[in-house]
């Protein structure tokens, strides 16, 4: 792994966690969480046969991705070249099939743009030699069809927006069920798990005992249950008592939820894990599966 620092490429595999003493076979770069940065999928021969390394770039950087549709029989436009120009800088990518042993990168092309924030211009050279020029939106995955132009664009980075909102959670003070004000992150434990729930949410009520049990088995973690229900505090108290979380429940306020829930379609329970500095580490929406529980406290 190399990192481009001021135009110089320096070894960075030890500081990024990508340098590992494993018998690697395949490496695939793909933005699998659609936040605009390239993550890595690794395939190893024996120990840890499959790994996904999520890239956690700080906000403020731009990127685009393009997926090309060619013509019969080469619908995936294998061999097409895309040259991107953004504020005078050029980058070129080619659609390739079979670019890693025992693996295959997605056929979409990813361009990291750093701080370049003008609309990227693309020169498309299709496999049959046809050349087209188009402009594509910044911070989006854009589907482009030969001779038809842009078919659709999907914005990148909804997760980053949620995470940056969740960063504000740690400064929040909310009321507990006795009316006392309490910081959401109020212990010095290594991890604080914050779960947003509601008395009317059956999925939440199914998840809460599991989260409570999980936290009790990990003494270096703390948990807080923030509830979405401002009107019927009696129902909240009754439900929290039934779930055995009365002393861990905090009443959410509308302004608090407005901060977090930019996306109306988000599914509760929402569980966010913070490290001891209050930085968000993980975000889960909906039911957690076994794999989620295995990773919940990983640094
Ligand atoms: Ca990513």
C-alpha cells in the first residue's frame, strides 16, 4: 500500500492496517459502502480467508464513479477508456475484466478527486473507437450508455452524512427517566454503544435484550438506549421497565433526532458505537446479525 503525500508515494501498509502476515491471493478495490472511497476486499489462502477493509477517509474529499454500458455483444464495455479532467488534472481508467487472481473488481470505474470540486469532464473512448465527451455530477455514481449519455446518477456518501451527524451525539445531554440530565456518553469505557429505539418498534424490543446481554459480557463497554417517543412517557417507562433498561434509557428530543435522521427511510433500531474519545466507529440500522455482533467492538 502506498499513500500519495504531496506528490510522493510512501509505504503505508503498516499504518493503514493493510500490511498483514497472511498468504494473500486476491485483492479487490471497491467502494462497497458507497461513501466515495475505495475499500478493499482480500482473499487469503489459509488464515482469515476473506477480509473486508473499510476505508475511513475523513470528510471533505470528492470522488466519482462511472459504470458504462456498451453495445452488443460487449455490453459491459470491456476495454473502454475513460479520461477524467478536474481542474486541469488528468486521470485515466480502463474497464477491465479479470484484474486479480481469483477475483474481479467491479466494472465501474472509480476516480478519487481529493479537493477538486468542479464538475468532472469525461472523455469516453468506447471499445469500437467512438469518442464521446460528457460532464458528470460530483460525488455520484453515474451510469452512462454509449450514444445515449447519462442514464442515471446515484449520490455517494449517505453513510458519511449519518456518521458526521452522529459525531454530534456525544455533546448531547438528555433526560433520563427520573428527569435527571445525563450525557449520552458518560463513562470512560473503551466503547459506548448507543441504540435508538421506540416502544412501538418490535424489532427494537427484540434487539435490546441481545444488546444488553452483549454489553454485560464486555465490561469495557457501556450502553445507552435513547428513545423516540416524546409524548407518551408513561409508555416509555413501562416498556423500559419490562425490558430491564430503565436506568439506561434516555429520552430523545425532536431536535436531537433531527440532527441524526437526515434520511426518513432509515430503519430503527439504530446502533452507533463510539470509542473512548467519542468518535463514532460503527453504525448499524435495523436488526444486527451475528457478523455485526462479532465486529461491534473491534478497533
Ligand atoms: Ca467506501
